[in-house]
């Protein structure tokens, strides 16, 4: 679980344990990982690292060795901030994690799975990736990148005729540290959202909206003409 120190990744890691998985948990905040491990010391394996730093692949390889293999990787790490003044530092921080580190980790995972033959890659993108945002441009654009990238990997898996499943989870609002800004609605509890995400993972679905009714919002967003969307 990439990004298990808080929010969706933290909750999902606990659900996985309840369902018999052995789970490698990562994130920068070691204390949070240790707190999680205390709940089930035998089945949680801790590795604290920053996904945007150079040592990430070594850390991930070591973790996979400690677990004894990998058949499901969930990329839940993510960041994004409101950025009305277009401060490049803010945008760059978002891109470094949601675009660069995401690409590096899902690529390495896909290549690993291709050698193994039959595994499952999951990433938490966002409903935000459907259209652009004037108040958090990099966040929405980075989530659009993830959505598009995962579609590409799904096509690649089909072409190489490998049973590698690629699941794109697109949450609406979930009550975690990440949920920022005014005007939020249909905010799901983390427990409910994570339970639904686990169900989507079990069914190996390609795309899952969380909670389910965000599917309607996605359809609506696609339908709004540019001339209207830019004024919203
Ligand atoms: N909450 C929502 O409303 C919502 C809606 C749509 C999509 N999402 C997506 O869901 C995913 C999980 O977010 P969340 O809501 O659970 O928020 P969260 O509680 O803030 O979790 C974010 C996770 O990302 C990790 N992370 C941040 N920077 C990192 C870095 N440089 N290296 C490694 N890990 C890093 C954090 O761990 P450390 O800080 O310990 O490193 C934390 O575990 C994100 O991709 C987010 O975009 C959330």
C-alpha cells in the first residue's frame, strides 16, 4: 500500500488485513506506520519513504522481498493544494508525486507483474481528473494524467495478452486530510469509501466511482459544454 499513513490508504490497509492479506505499508510518517503495525504486527510490514526521492525503487524492492512477493499494489499516495496564485512550487510538488512518482512506481510494478504473469495494479485517481480546475490546476491535471496513464497500461496489458488487471478508482469527496475547499457535497466517510474501494478491487473492475453516485457527476461533467464549464 503506497500511502498508508492516513486517509484512504490507511483504512484500506486495515480492510486488506481483515481479509487475510499480508500488507506492506508505506508513507513518509514512520510514526503513523508504526501505529498501524501495532494493530497486527504479524501481517503489516513497514517501509517509510518519500515516493518523490531517488531511493524509492530500492525501498519498494526491499519491501516486496520482505513480504515475499507482490500480487496487488495500491497507489494511494497523493497531494494537491488550492493554488489561486499559480505558485509554481505548489504545482511542482503536486506533479512530482502525482505524475512523476506515480509513473515511476506504476511502471516498475507493471514490469514486475509482466514477469510474474497475473497480478493487480490499483491507483486512486479522482473525479477531479475529468475536467480542469482554475483553483487547483495541477491537481486536476495530474489526476487526468493518472486516468489516461492507467487506460494506457490496461491497453498494454491486453496487447501483451497478460492477465494483469489495472483498476482506476475515482473518488468524489472523502472525509480525509486531503478533502479541501468550500462547496463540498456528498462527502463520504473514509470507512464507507474504503469499503466500496475494496469491493471494486475484489471484482477487479477497470474503473470505479466512489461513492457509486459520483458516476452521475462524471457523466454530467463530460456533458457540460466548454462555454459553460469555463464560467463555473
Ligand atoms: N479525500 C478526497 O476527497 C479524495 C478525493 C479524490 C481522490 N483522492 C485521492 O485519494 C488518494 C489518498 O488521499 P486521501 O484522501 O487518503 O488523503 P491523505 O489522508 O492526505 O493521504 C495521502 C497519503 O499520501 C501520502 N503521501 C503524500 N506525499 C507523499 C510522498 N511525497 N511520498 C509518499 N507518500 C506521500 C501520505 O503519507 P505521508 O504524508 O506520511 O507521506 C498519505 O498517506 C490521493 O491520491 C487523493 O488525491 C482523495
